[in-house]
C-alpha cells in the first residue's frame, strides 16, 4: 500500500495540502485537475480551500460522483460544490458538469446514455486527475461504489472513467468515477472522521475485499493515498 496517515487532521490542513499539490501541478504542467466528493462532510474543507492562494483559473474541478437529480434538488452535489467551493478565489476555476438535463424517469438504458454523455463532457478534463478527494461511508462505500449495488461490479471492473450505480441503501441513482479512474489519479485524499468510520477504515486496510469498496482503494500499489483522520 502507498498509504500515509495524517492523524489529528483539520479541514484547514487538508485544504492547505490540496492547494499545495495543485500549485505543484500548475507549475509542472500549466494546469491542474481536482475531483471532489459531495455531501456535508467536505463543506468545512471547501470553505477553507476556496480561499487558498493559487492560480484557480488553471484548475478544472469535477465531482467524484453525482446523484442523478436536477441541479436545484437538495441532494445535488453539483449545487453544493458551486455554493461552497466555487466561491471567493476558487470562483475562477472551471467546473465540468456530468449532466445538465435529466429525463423524468430512469432505467438502465437512460443511465447508459447519461454515462456516455458525461464521458464526452469530461473528455476535456486534464488527465490523469492531480487530486481526487474521497470520503467513506460506514458501509465502506467510497465515491458511489456501493457494495453489492446494481452497477457496482461493472464500476470496479471497467477501464472506462465513468459508470452508473443504483444504491440499495441510499437514495438516487448515481454517476461515479470508476475504480480504475480513481486509481489513475496522481494522488488520492481520503478524509475519515469519527470512531465508527475509523474502525471500518482499519478493517478495510487489512486486505482488498469487494464487499468493502474502500479496501480496493487502500490495498493497491499504483496510487499514493493520504488518509486524513480527524
């Protein structure tokens, strides 16, 4: 494993680290790419990151995963990132959207079409990702790689960048970066907070197990991953 743990992590420390990595990427290649996770947990980090001094005009931001909901929906990660990250200095960044218009109902065919369209949208993304920021649920899911869910097996096996997953244990169909796309990143950042999640992380770090999706990220040798433990 290429895991480095950072105990006692704060949102400000994570933000400073990500900003430093983005500055290095811009210095080396003239541009940088950042994939971020949604939900409530990253909000304090977003609030700190958006005020970091770097050339945000050379940064492309994309979501690690998104719920298949309209942008004005309360569960939209797109709206959350626009509201909390793409403000202040970070307002100069480019934000690549997975989708704009959605059909009123969904089935596998519709989701396949969304994946194709989203893949075309992110074709302009500087690749590989310089940083992908991940979270983890108490079921060990990361991104929208939910264990046992429809679409999960393909999402961890395909060499395509995006896939759909329909969780059994959470609302909304999802589009998500696949396991191979995440492991193509130059660096992964995983934020863990709370004793229950720490216990799940410790178990997942022992060995790769498809029933614990985060273990597939932790137990690999291709991509360095920093685990920031609050």
